[in-house]
């Protein structure tokens, strides 16, 4: 897997599906967050969170800090989730 560029809510972000391991974060000036997949669909992320232990999908890097709900997550709509999960 490799980092890929994705538009997210008006920002040029980068996404990595899976755990980067020894792969370096490509932008030191970005803010990085974990993404969680659903219980029944492992192919698409459903939330962005500061930390994910179970149902980990990948990482997103954003040029600005993201705002989270009181529950500590940012829910993705179907279009956003599919955009992150696109291969290629």
C-alpha cells in the first residue's frame, strides 16, 4: 500500500489504507488521524478518530486540524467513505 491524495471537505489530504509500519509519513506538517471501518464492511472507513484500536482501517493526514464531535469522532458520509476506499 502507498499514500494517496484525496480531497476531503475542501482540503488536500493524504490517506493510507492499513498500518504504515516502517513507511514514513510523507508530510511532517500534516495532522494525522486514524480511520475506523464498520463491523460488517471492512472495505470502507466510517469514521475518523484521534485513536482507533478495534476495526482500524487506515490513516488520514490533513493540512489543518479536524473538528470532532463530543463522542470524539467525525462520521463520514457514503461518498466520502467510497472516495477513501477507491483503489488506484
